C-alpha cells in the first residue's frame, strides 16, 4: 500500500467512526414506542442481545450508578417488560430477564428505527448512493469479523 492509499484508508476510518457515532446517537434519540426513556430502551436492547443480567451488571454495562439502574429496572418491571428471577447459579442473587412483552417491544422499536433509516435513505440518496452504502457495509462487516 502506497502513501496515498494509506491516507485514503485513514480518512475512511476517521469518517466511518464519526458518521457511525452520529447515526447511533440519532437512532437512539428517536422516540420509542410507548414512550420508553433512552435508558429503558437501552436496557431492553442489552437484555435482548446479551440475555439475563443482574442489576449491578446492567449498571456497569450502561455506566450508571446502581441506584439509577434500580429505578430503571423497577419501571420496566412495573410495565411488564422485564422480570426478576433467582440466579440459577447463586440463589441469593436475582437476574433480570425480558418478558415476552419486553421482547416484542424491543423488536417493535428496532423495526421502527430500521423503517426510519430506510425512509431517510430513500429520501436523501440516489439508487447509486444507496447501493454504495450496501457495498460499504459489506466491507465494514468483513473488517468487523477479521
């Protein structure tokens, strides 16, 4: 790889980092179905992706105080979106799990965000640009799996 290719790759890496960060923040800022707060939606996403977790594990993963996470979990529990169960490995501890309603809510939010992104791409991009996005995502997926 010559110097120009190295500079081009560095520019692509920088722009990818910035744009993906902006896009993630924009998608997270979209209103959630049923008015979930960003913290509540984030917990549902984490449980959906990673499975049951204790409140302290969720707090650490979300980088919030345990007291703050306790409030989020209680609100999700009252809404019927999560439930607490004894940890099968340590009965003194409780793990938080998605309920069927919580999984459905999470899926609905995900579909709504995907629909927003698809509509926005159609609105702002040409067919050629949208195909370029698909090609770029394939490359980024390869990078992510290398």
